[in-house]
């Protein structure tokens, strides 16, 4: 039995959007945003991982996944679309599974496929590195919403998603800080390459 | 000169959506969401306060405003639309200006009208009570976006804003936790009373 409480890491009921880090059987690290689903009734924790994703493949191979708690919008964009540089990862205490160097906190889960795309998560161990106070920034939220629409656009190529990204871009320009503006610019460049 | 750094309170460049607490000349406390604007170039901090708001009236009367850093979506809804119960406020060290009891941190500013609706903020003193780790929750962001549209609906009565709230309600039902669902339910009841 473990005494790690995901609530101490900010993983409350509802869906927490974190950056997952995993590794392939051969040891190649990967990072990608995932939504950790915590039920308010059963208190069970799970995640939906879709076919074709590195995260799903790695989890099937190794049974492990790390949730990285981080508030950098650029990191969300980069991990959605590409393989990050190897130097963003580290392996605390010789852990097999990588974590993000710049995460405020990380939590390692055992991860077992339950049915279909659903995987059950059991917390194993974690570390809190720092606890910055974070204010609500509508620009940050707009980057996250844009990423949701961008991944849907990748699948369906419906230009309606591009209009939605345009809407959120305007919010970023008004409400975002330097990092949010850098993040949405990077996203728009990637989307330009896709269309 | 003060040594209080708003960045330590999560007030970075861009617009930070916090809950402002103020008091009237006669001592009546008020709470309402505001957007604290911090420029990345001049590092100046200011806020736009519109005519007719208690916050603006109180700031003109007393020259003080407190930024409360808090992540409870219900508190954002309640402070947008109504006068909160008196017992949500407290006065640390006999400060004149109230703060929210349940805020993770608060920061007192001197507040001076610069031109039109723009008020300049100078940090005076603050306190950090706790530093919970907070994960990104799209349901929380959806409550905040709904509040923006709800206040616009109050002014313009354009039913398009109600459709947008419906859109964000669906995100809350999928991604939000118990507090986000309670918050959007409260908002929908208030909007029902408005229309």
C-alpha cells in the first residue's frame, strides 16, 4: 500500500491536464499532455490513452507513467507536437521512468489497461520541488484550449478548428504574458506547417 | 520603497484574474474579480475599473485594494454577482482593507487613478498562507470564461453570450470537479434570474 495522496499534487476530482512522461521498452523518453480523470465517488484514478500515441505504447510496454505538474504554456505546446530535446528529462534516484526537469512536482503511477482506451492509475511515489503561487491567466487557458482544437484539427482537418484557434489567439494577445504569446506563436507556426 | 514582489504572488506579466477586496469609506467590505495588468516592459502594474462598480467607488474613497489569490471557482461566481457574507472577510493585523479568509495569499496595493478607467497599483504588503499545487483543469477555466460572458450579457443582453455559456457548461460537465460543477450551476441559476 502507498501513502501518496494525488490530492497533494493538485490532482483533484475532474480531469487534471498534466504532462505525462514515459519511456519505451528500449529506454526512449517521451512527453505528452494527458488528462488524469479522478472520480469524486470511487476516488479511482484513470486516463484515456488513444491508439497510435507514444504514451499508450510506452505504458503498455513498461506499466509506468509520470504526471508532471508544470505551468509553462510553451512546454504544453512543445510536448503536444513533437519529441522534446533529451535534456528536458531527468531520472531522479535512478528511476526508470523519466520526469521533466522543470516540473514543479511529479508523481509516478503504475498504469494498467482496464478496458478499451481506459487505463487505471495507482500512485507509487512523487516529489514536490517547488510550490509557486499561480494566478488565473485567461491567456494560459486559451493556449490549452487551442491545443485541444489543434489536435482535433490534426485528426479531422476541419477548418472550423482553425477559427477556434484564432479566437483563442485573440485572448492570448490581450490577457497572456510573454510565455503565453511565445506558446501560441509556436502553435500557429506548427499549424501553418500542417495545413 | 517596498520590497514586496508581486511575482512571488503569481502576478506575472499579462493579466492576472484575482478577486479584489476593498472597503467603502464607511467600512463596508466588498469582493469582486478584477484583472491585474502587468506590463513586461515597464513592469508597471495597473487595473481597469469601470464606472458603477463597488470596487472602483471604494478605491476612489480609500486608495486601497487587496488582490486575493484563490482557486475556488464558486468564490469567483459569488463575488461576480453578489455581496458575499460578511464572515468571508477578515482584517489581518487590524488592516483597514479586508482580505478573503480563504485566500491562499493576499497582496495589498495602494491604488491611484491615472487616466480614465485605469488605476495604477503599488504593492504595499502581503501574506502567503499556503501554496497548494494546482493542476490545469479545463472546467475551472470554463467557469472563468463563462463569468466573462455573463457580465457582458448583463450589460448588453445579447443571447449569443448565453450560447457561449452553454458551450462552457458542457466543458465543465466533462472536465470539472465538484466545485466547478457547483460554480456553473450557481451561475446558471443567476443567469436564469436575469433573463
